[in-house]
């Protein structure tokens, strides 16, 4: 029985990994798409100036669960636009401009 569970467990892990990779686990976004996503994010930020200021000061807040729980609109936006969240956290200059430095 134990051997059976180990076999099934490793097979299940392999299946889940395969599904995750084939189901769009990566964020393949073209430059044109990213530009449109960032423009959409800028429109969002115009309606949320406090969030804009805070994210420019600390882009990593875009991945902070406690911060996102306090800003439900941002959380929803980033859930719909995961490539924007990745870009804000990892390449904030691409989102906010070259005069903003990463912290």
C-alpha cells in the first residue's frame, strides 16, 4: 500500500507540474501587449493617487499580501493583469519611468 501511495504521489506531482506549465504558467506578453497593460495601469493609478505614490516609493508593495488586502481595487487589478504586477516589482523603471529608482 505504501509503495502504491508513493507511486501515485510522484505521478500526481508530475501531472500537476505538467498542467501548470502547459496551462499558461508563464507570462508570455509581447512588448505591444505590455505597453497596453502599463497604459491601463497608469489609468488605474490616476484614479488612485495615494496607491501611485506608495508604489513608486516602494514597488515591492505590489507583491505584499498585507498591502494588497488593504487596497482591494489594486489587488483586483493585479489579479487581472499579473504581467503588470511582475513588471512593477521587478522592473519598476519600465512602469514608472527612468527617474524612479528601485528600492
